[in-house]
């Protein structure tokens, strides 16, 4: 399995480096998500999100807007 892979964020469509072969150094490991945030992301997106999108979804206003206003 490759240590790094260029992926397209499922939310914003920007390219980012995923370190799926080295998860301990991947940006997603550093973002602490609540169970509610994780459940929302898993229900809406099938692939990885970039660091900025993960941080955006930690913002309760953004999460609320995407969860309830953009159905």
C-alpha cells in the first residue's frame, strides 16, 4: 500500500495528500471529531476530506448549515 496518495476532497473538490499508508502522520488523525460530527461526515461523504473541510465541519455553524439547510 502506498504511503501517500493525492486525493480529491469529497466536499470541496481540492486536491490534497492522503497518507493512508501512514495513518499516524495523516492530517485527519489530528482532527478530533465528536460522534455527531463523524456520523454526519460518514453519512454524507464516501471518501476522505481535506484538512480544511474537516476543520470547517468542526465549526458548529457550518455543521448546522450543511446538516439542516442544505438537504
